[in-house]
């Protein structure tokens, strides 16, 4: 994929004089960092801090993800703020959508106050990306358990977005299992979530390898895809005034 092949050249040519971007990452997440580095806007640098608040050995259900969202990140945020970031991204979708759209906005505001920086969440960025496309009816896919998917549907509905079809992986995945899904499995999941009336396909989870599948899904379905990590980069670039660059995948970035 073009986006994956060209990121290294973009980063190596980076003069490192642009905005610093802080990213809060669940400690078992293995795919958020590679995605963020791949899509990093030229001139920016990415700085990551890992956060806990959940049991690695439990299946990540609604209670566990809600616990992550409610966990104390003040010390993690204090240390991340040492790089003086222009923005801080909260890199877990289900940790806030399990609480609702009001909690998501409040957490973003708390991070902004704590870091003195622009703050964006994965769940909030999904809504922003879908809304930017003008879509109100979507197909939704995720690796989550059913209860979290129910909460995701409610979260999107509160943002003015109707889920008309949804698909999940069909089995309970552990904290590492979500990240071990292949791009091919993500592609198949997205196809299952499609519906003739869906204006876009939503792929929710920052540890799912959605970014690598976006262009193939769009080519097959002829409609835009909005994925958690892609949406955070879109929202970031939009707020900071960046133009589209070759390492970002999907029709969403045509809006910049």
C-alpha cells in the first residue's frame, strides 16, 4: 500500500521543527503506534505514553473498557506533557464510548486542561470523520463483544449517526487477540457490515489493523471508510491546518 511504503521517506525528511503530538496508548495495544507513525503529518513528531487501568488477562468487555476510561491518567499525562505537545490523542475508542458521548467530551476537556494542548479522542474523532463526510447512515464493524457494540451504536446515535448494519468478529477476543486480526480479516468484517443504504463503513478499535485495509475496502464497496486511527489523524490534521499527504489512506482525507 502506498501509504505504508512512503511514510519512512516522509519521516526521514522531517526537519522535526513542527508540532509534537502526544498519544495515550492502552498498554497492550500493538498497532496504534505503527499506524500513527505511518500517517504522521510531515514536520510533526509522535510521542507515546502507555496507560493501564485494565486486566490484561480478562476479555475486554464493557466493564473493563469503562474502567480504562475512568482510570486516573493524571501522572501519565503529566509525563507526556513534558514534550510540550501541540495536541494529545486519547487512543482507545471503547474506553470512552462505553461511557457515552458526554463523558468523551468531558475527558477531552480534562486532557486539554491538563496538557495545555488540543485534545482529541478516538471515539470523538470517529463522529467527526463521519460527520465531515456528510454521512448519517453507516455500517459498523468492530472486534468488540456485543455489549460494547450496543454502546457504540448509542454513542453514534447521540452524534446524529444511525447504524443500519453492524458486524463483529463472532468470537470473544482477548486484549491481544484484537490486535492480532489480520488486514484480510478486517476487510472481510467490513464487507459484512455493508448495506445498500450505508453511506460509509465505520471500523472501530485503535488496535485493529483497519488502516491497512481502508483502500481495498473503499475500492470494493465504492464508499468511504472511517477507522479509529485514521479518524484521529484526520481530525488532528484538520484542526492544525494540514493538507493531505501521500501517506494517509482513504477518501476521508480528500476533505482536507
